[in-house]
C-alpha cells in the first residue's frame, strides 16, 4: 500500500477500501448462499410440516374410528344415553375422519397414500351400519324410551323378526355380539391396516424428499463454510493491520493522555500520526488554560479563596451533619469605598480573607460569596462550638479594627447556623437570618442559632416575634 511521503504511514482510507471491497464481495456471495440455504431449509420445513399434518390426519381417522367403537360399546353395555350422544357428536359434528381425509387430499390427492386412507374411512363408515343396528337393538331393551328423540339413522334401522322375538336378555346379548364378534373386529383390523399403510407411505415419502433436500443443503453449507473461512481471513487481516496501525498506538497514546503527557511522534497510520502531532500542539496550548479555568470556576479572583460556586459544592454536605455555617458581612463597606476608594475596598476584602483563613482550620472552607459577603463552613463543629466561634469572630473583629495608611479600620457582622435541620438552602437561610439580626442591631457582632442571645446585643432592637431562639 502507498505511503505518504511527507508524514509517513499507511493511509487508513486506502486500506479500508481494499479490504472492505474484498470483504463486501465475499459477504455478497455469503448472502446469496444463505438465501439459497434458507430457501432449502424452508422447503424442508414445509415438507416436515406437511408430513406431520398428514400423519396427524391419518391418526385422527384411526382415533375417531376407535372413539366411535368405544362409545357404541359403552352404550350397548350400559344403555346410558350420554354415550350415544357422544357417538353422534363425533360422527356428525367433530368429524375427525372427514377432516383427516381432507388434510391428506390437500397434499397427496390421487396417490396410493390417499387411496389407502380413503378406504379406511369408507370401511369405518360401513362399520357404522353395524353399530346403528346394535344401538337400535339395545334400545329395544329399554323401557319408556321415545324413539322420536333419537337420531333418524337409529329410528330407520329395521330389526329382523328373529331379533324382535327375542327376550330382552337375548336382545342385549345380541347387541353386544354385533360390536364384539369376529367380523366386526376384522373390519376394525382392516381399517387399522389401511391407516398404518398410509403412515408408512408418508414416512417413506418424507425420507426420500428429505434426503434430496438435505443433499442440496449440505452443498450450500460447504460453500458457506468456504466463504466464512475467506471472510474470517479478510477480517483477521483487517484486525491485524488495524491493531498495528491504530489500536496499539491509540492504547499507548491513551495512557499518555490519562497522565497528561504529550504523545511521541512516529508509529501508527498516517491519520494517527497527524492527530498525535495536532494533539501535542493543543496539549501545550490548553494545559495552562485548563488550569486557569478550573481555578476560576471555584475561586474568587480578588482574594484567591473559594467563591459562591465553591460554597454551593459543600453546602448540602455541611447541612447533613453537625457542621457550622458562618456568614460574614463587612459593616459599612459602601461607605469605605465611597470615602477611601475602591482600591482601599479591595485591600480590606483581601485583608478579611487572610484573617479568616488564618483564624479557622485548614480543612474549613473559606468563601467569598458576594461583594462584601463571606462564608465559612466549619466541619465537625456543632452547637457545643458556639463559644469557640464567638472567640474567633471577636479576634477577627479586633484585627479588622486595626487600621493603617492603606487600609482603614472596619468591622464585621456574623450569623451562624448549624447543620442537621434541613438541606443546604435551609442552613444558609438560618445563618442569613442570624446575620440579619446583627445588622439590624447595628452590626459589629455575632448571632448564633444555638438558643442563646448574642453577648454584644445583636438581638437588641428586633421585635420579639423576630427573635428565633
């Protein structure tokens, strides 16, 4: 295959065209062979289904004949009307013999198989005349029976004078002999023989037809096997080349990308080498940008501490346990900006962030969440930490009151709430309510949602119904 002179490496497009065309040609041949095999299989299946249908029809003729014999014998033996009714339901309604013969006619009309089964059905119908005679004679032995309530074929049977002259016991015995004697059994045996000959013929026919169809299928299967070997070889070649030119280089490159390292040039297909070189250029250009963006996403640009997004990341976790949320607000920040300028305002914000960071633990989260608003999440700090928090805030206020030429004196108002009472939004609302108490009372103080009142009078001046204890 042709190599690119400038970049080097085999072009995947050309490789795919060659191997893809070869594979497609083999696949088309497989498709044709498969279609022929499916057609042959369907033909074999239809042959088997026809055989099963015909065999079931032949067996139904035998079963129906046996069923009629069984119920006529029950009737002459017991005289119970229900057996006679079941007999005529089969003969006139269910008609399994007629349906079985119709099934065979559909597939084998005019053949010896059909003729044999037709003779079996005709023999069964001839046997019914003997059965009608036996039932009519048995009817003579019953008292009070209304002949008009019986089928016409029974009423129409004319009994010979010799049977009419018999006693009831003799008539009963004669009716039983009619359906149990040797001529009756011989006729039954002939019916069974015709059905069995039909079944044997069906099996021979099926075996012959299946043998021819199986031979055709074997030829198609051999051809398919050859085509499968060819397509496996083509696919294997494609896999090997793709592995050597694409996958293995990509796997090596993936490890380097995961460890944020550049990809060394060389190796692999032309396209891989091109993208590797492009990635290396983009890698160097984006590394610094990603670090800068990741920091800006969660940190405040002025103070370098977490911003509101950083707070939101931890707020629900803080609300779920015994943790504290400390909301801090600079008192009179607008006046400081108006009086000393925005540069002084920025310096005092940085000063507050540095004092807060130094006053709280290293694993606590210090955040600037607004212009002059700060928040501190104290982990594992429950209500019992209230006194400690007051001391820390008092110390922060003391440092903030110290002024210099560049940074004026300032103070903070603080509201504190503890987790365990709701979600992150609830925790923020509780702390903000406490902060509001301090601001309403003049600022420079702390209010804690712990059931106690601020020592510096942060709650003074509020209506009694606004004081949440």
